[in-house]
C-alpha cells in the first residue's frame, strides 16, 4: 500500500491526530492548569520520510504550546490561536483526503479498464 499511497496515508493519520489534539485544547480552554499541546506536523512528516515509524514520529514531535499571554489559572490555551490552527489543519486534512480519493479513483478506473 505504501507504493500506491506513498506518505499521504501517514500524513492523513498525523493530521487526524493533530486535529484531535487541537480539539482537545479548544474543549479545555477554561480548565485551570490545562496545558495546550500540539504536534509539529512538519517535523513528524520529515521523520516519516526518513523512514521513522509512525508511532515514534508522532510521540517525538508532540510538545506543549507556550502562550503569548499566560492565564492566571495556569491554562495555556489561547482560543483564537487554537481555532486558527484547527481550521488550517482541517483544510490540509481535506486536501490530503481529496488527493487520496483521486488516487483511489484512478486505481479503480485502471482495474475496470476505463
């Protein structure tokens, strides 16, 4: 499958994991002492391209976000930042998914003989 889909299948998994992380940050925007986390997608995808397994690549590239203006209750979620990053990641996820759908459509047409 790697020959067919290349790194895009793993990219989709990373984007999905990042979307879950950002959604969790947004959901915990009012939770005292909650620390916002994020996945450095660029570093994780570069590690995958270098042959690192998906699980290792993901774990090594998760970090805590440093807020621009820390809250008094210790929460590091900045809602506007999280919402912007979530929207950007959603667009990237959809783009990757569209590419994979196109690839699958091409393979399906080739198998049918169109």
